[in-house]
C-alpha cells in the first residue's frame, strides 16, 4: 500500500517527528511518503492560516496521486482543504478531525477535544457542526500552547491532563480526542494518567486514527463518492 502524508506547514520542525509517528502506526506493508507544502504558513492556528495553506496542500495532494499514492493524510486537525482534495483526486483523503472523532464516538457518548489555542476553538466548533456531531461533541478545551511549542512533552502532558481531567470531572467528556496532530507521542501517556486517577477514559491520537482509517479504506477498496465530491467544472484558473 502506498500512502502520502502531507504536512501543511512550510517548516521542517515537525517533519521528522511526523515521519517517526507515521512509522509507529502503520504496518510493514505500507510504503509512506512524508511531504510538506512549499508555500503557506509555518503553522495553522487561524482561518487565515488555513486559507493560505490550501493551495499548497492541494498541489501536494495532486502530486501524491500522480505518483501513485493510494491514500493521502493531510496532517492537521482542522481538516484543511480535505473536501476540496476529494474533488480532484480518486483516492481517500482525510485530515485529523473526522477519523479521530468518528473513532471516539464508538467509545463513549460524550466526546471532549483538547486543542492548542483559543484561536482554533471556533474552527473546531465549525467542524463539529459541519459533520453533525453537535449533540455528542460538546467540550473543546485548550492547553494554551502554540503548535510550534509542542515539542516539550512534559509541559504538554501536564496541561493535557489538567484540561482532560477537568472535562471528565465536569461531565463534559467520556472520551478525549487530542485536537492537534502536532501532539505527538502523548496519547498513551495521557490515557494512563487519566486511568491512574481512578476511571479509564480512552484518548484518541488523531494521527493514528487517520492513518489506520486510510489503511482500512484502501483495503476495503473504497474512496470518496463522486455523488458528493463532484469534479470541479472546467474553467480558466490561475494556480
């Protein structure tokens, strides 16, 4: 199986971490290519950042399909350009949000998301409404750490535990979803910390959820419906 991971960042800061994380989740028979956009933002933490990243993401998705990728993961929890990408390539494409939350919904009635900054909370709430998850995804909390500072796992884990614990104690969440694909290698430890408090609460890593979801779709032989994701009408466009 050939899979491409597109990092929607112009920085290489997370590329090696993403490569290691991808290798952790996928089977030995999956060949993975990790690429990043050539133009756009250093991180996505606003609607403006997402709009700037869109053209670069779509360019890399199309290149991946042309190189023979059977699936594409856009490694951002905000699902930037995912639906546009599904219109222009004939392979499964996901971001971090949809697979993570769909997995979480099978593990508990109420899902809570812990993300990076207040800036992205309205974006995540917009995704919750778009996907029809409003009744079961209510809690969106923040660790108040920019994406580019997430390389400190101890500080990140402490803040994640604080916010996840508060969401569970307040009755807001029975399952926790990490709300940023830059939160690498912390889901298992957070889950263990929550269990040590006395009650097991599952924690979903969005990268793992997305990659395993794509593997399943490829093995099932399915891809996005052309009834939903119709090819864009031909017209003049300046790339």
